[in-house]
């Protein structure tokens, strides 16, 4: 087995085992009856499942829009529009995630759809920005050489631009996914559930074990997803 594959298996196993041990400990050693009710296997699994769905749906949408959008804006005819849009995205990234959720709550109301839409919109920004930046950073000489070899625009994009820009694009995806997992904990404030339910409930009733469980599982999920994307990046670079 290759060294990279061993690392992938070991790190994934360590994260899964850490999460399992944490859940087992809090279920078997509750500090009181209230903690015992909140940290039942059913409640933890429900919160984790809701969190995964929010992250998965919003990230899938962000990838589906962010990467094609960045490619489109990097085309010569849209280059200056892309530069303007890049500055807008940079400004948009400074807006707090809770403010984004609050804004769309006032427009779309409570629930899962509002949370997914707001987090999707927030996750698009780093992906779109890095896709545009990665492609436009490629030297003009490289593109001209490819044209001189008779390559079409599509082949230049798929064989030259995207492979060279892949490290920057995947860096944007890693940023987006960590932001996504963290922001999804705030979805509880608009009734969308997730691990934020455990965190907020723990804060409300002053039970640190509940807070640590929700925050710990969220952190482990972010670490694991970020690591997986990093491994994909290494394989793309080698390819």
C-alpha cells in the first residue's frame, strides 16, 4: 500500500475512533439526567445526520455553481467583469455568517431550506474566487504555446488550465468546506437543526458536556473533510 493511502486510512480511522470514543463516553457517563436525555444515541445521531445533510447539500450546490462560475469569469471576454466580481466576493467574505443566516431568515423564513440556501451562498465565495484566480494566474506564454500546438479552447481548459489551477481550486474548496461545517452549527438559530442544537442547548442549560459533544463532533467532521480534500489535491497534482 502506498504511503499516501496508509496516511489516508490511518487519519480517517483516528478521527472515526476519536468521535466514537467521545460519543460512547458521554452516553455512558452523563453528569445528570438532563445530560443523559440530551446525549442519547438517538439525539446525537439525529443532530449529526442533520448536520451532514446541510453540509452535503450546500457544498454540492456551491461546487456546482462556484467552479463553472469561476471558469466562465476567467474567459477573456469576461475577464474584467471577473475582476470586479472577485472584489465583490472578497468584500462579501467579510460579512459574518450569522448575519447571512439572519438576512435570509427575514426573507425565506425558518427551516432547512433557508439554512441550506444561506450556507450555499456563503460557501460559493471562496470556490468561485479561487477558481477564477487559479485560472487567470496561468502564464499567457503557456496558453499561447498550447494554441500553437493546435489545441482547441476546450482542450486548453481541460488539459492545461484546470490541471494547473487544481491546487488553488482545491484550496478554495477546503476553505469553503471548513467554513460550511462551522456555519452549519448556526443553522439551529433558524430551526434547521444540526450539531448546533447540542451546542445551543448546552449553553442554555449550562451543561459543558453537551457543548463539548456538539462542538467536538463538528470539529472532527471539519478536520476529516478538510483532510480528504487535501488528499484529493495531492492526487490531482501528481496526475
